[in-house]
C-alpha cells in the first residue's frame, strides 16, 4: 500500500494528476462491440448520443468474444473508430485482454499512445488482487506521460475469479484511477466451479421450497427461484461504496429473454449498481429504462425533500414516517435524476413535468 501522502502523486514524471474523486458520469448501459467485426463496427458512429436510445458508454471489446486471430484487427479497428468519431457526451471505454495474455502489452501501449485522449476508462478483466491494478496503474502513468495526456484514464476491474472476490476491498482501493467494478458471472462461475452454464441470470435449480402443510402432506409445494448473484453483487456494492467507486452488473447472455434480462438488471439497480453491460442493441433500451429512476420514484423523492424542510426531524407523508435517513435515500434518487437529465433529453422532459404537491 502506498502511504496516504503518496496516494495521489502521479506514478510517472509528466503523467497527469490522479483524480481525487471519480466523476459521477451516467453509465447505465456499457455497450460492447467487437471492433474487428465490420458490420458491428459500422454501427458505432450512429450509436453516439445525445439521445434517449443511445448507450451512455460505448466499449470496444478486445478480450473474450473476439477471436484469437482477430485480436490485432480489433485493436486497430478500435483506434480507427476512436480517431474518426466525435463521441460527444458518450463515453468511450475499452476492455483490454487479460494481464497474462500475449496481447495486453500491445493493447495498452497502442491504445494509450494513439487514442488516450479519447478513452475514458479501461476495463481490466480477471483482476485477482491489488497487484494487478498496481501494474496497470504504473504502466498507464508512463504511457500517459509519453503521450502528453492531460487527464488520467480511469480503470475498471471485472470481478470474475474467486480470488478477486476475496480481495474485493483492496482492488477497489488500489489506485485513485479505480472507477468501478463489474460482475463477470461467466468466468466467475467457472472459476468457482458453480454448476450453471449460463452467462449471468438465474437457474431454475437454485430455489427454496415452501414448507410442507401438515394437514395436506401430499400437496404440491410452491418453489421460489433465488438469485445466484445476490451475494457477489451485495459485496461489490459495499466495497464500491466504501471506496467511492461504482458497481455494475455485467453480461446477460440470453439475448432473446428480455424479461429475465430486465429482472436481473433491476435487482442490481435496486441493490445499488449504477449500470450494466449491453451485449446486443436491444439490451440498451432495457438498461436505460431500468437504471433511470421512475417518474413515480422521483415525484416521491421530491415530495420528501420538500416536506423535510431543513432536513432534520420527522414528518408523516401518506401515512409513512420520513426523517433524516429517508431524506438521504431520496436525495440519492434526485441527484441521479439530475445527472441523467443532463444527458438524456427525453428523461429531462419527463422529470421536468413532475409536479410536486405536499
Ligand atoms: C462473458 C463475456 O465476456 S460477455 C462480453 C463479450 N461478448 C460480447 O461482447 C458479445 C457482443 N455481441 C455480439 O457479439 C452479438 O450481439 C451476438 C453474437 C450476441 C449476436 O449477434 P447476431 O447474431 O449478429 O445478432 P443479430 O442478428 O440479432 O444482430 C442484429 C443486428 O445488430 C448488430 N449487432 C449485434 N450485436 C451488436 C453490438 N454488440 N453492437 C452493435 N451492433 C450489433 C448486428 O451486426 C446486426 O446488424 P444487421 O441488422 O445490419 O445485420
Ligand atoms: O467477462 C464476463 C464474464 O461474465 O466472464
Ligand atoms: Mg469474463
């Protein structure tokens, strides 16, 4: 661990100063694309915001899902797209190859020196502990200095190994570059020897069953499917909140099952995640819908804010007690709505039309 006095010092001479607080930029949908897939790549310039259908983040993926033979083409494709595109309010992220792969060094050196001024966040897969973040941190500082960048590129870790989960707090606090964490349910399931073969989502076998009725022992008992990812997401949310970084759900691989995708995203939103991945264009609308507070929630939150006056004491609203703590819950919603309204004109219209009565 670096001592506190050195934590915010640049790790290379000439590198930009680290940020002291991670900027709270909306990132409801982190939309993955394969820059080596020409058809997919050709759609990216038209997916840039502002606009309600746009993802908040476009992510050029270089790791899993890109064929080994296409790794170099993907890297070069991302450089081409980034140089040719004005991303406006949309963030540009990339997912580099794993730190033990033969491609990652070239990913970092090429991307930072060629398009470092366009890249907001680098997603690092299969992070095992703080040592992985320290490696990337120093290398990025050296490359930023070489490229003459004026702002630091942030780092996002994917949580997809048991060791990564065990080291979650030290990963979140490893560097001022840490922007957030995503759940990697496919790799994590494999690493933990879980028995689901799905990419995210539930499993019908993971359930609890209603107790037997002693009066009717043969009666069919209700079962309730449980969320396989609850424990991991809850840990992520706490570790991220503790370190002032942001938690995200990850991939939902059953592209056809939009209902279950929405449910999984909503569970993550309710628990504290700020966004999720979108693998297919139709998942963008789901993510944008789920990770934007509803008009009803914002109306209620604003009513509580208005009713609470100076923010202390207790009041009754619609038969329910509101106080300093519930006011803080409501302010989380109101602040998120303000950030989203700044980049999403349709949401702004909806939130602006809310009338607040006592
Ligand atoms: C476990 C993990 O690591 S998850 C993260 C890694 N995985 C990924 O990044 C996967 C990204 N997504 C994909 O590769 C694809 O969406 C697939 C393979 C899931 C499905 O692809 P397809 O079968 O081509 O989907 P589909 O036929 O519905 O595509 C419809 C259109 O959307 C385009 N499209 C599909 N996915 C994307 C995307 N992610 N971004 C932009 N456009 C896309 C297709 O090119 C197609 O264009 P067309 O209408 O001009 O023909
Ligand atoms: O990279 C994502 C995963 O689920 O694995
Ligand atoms: Mg993975």
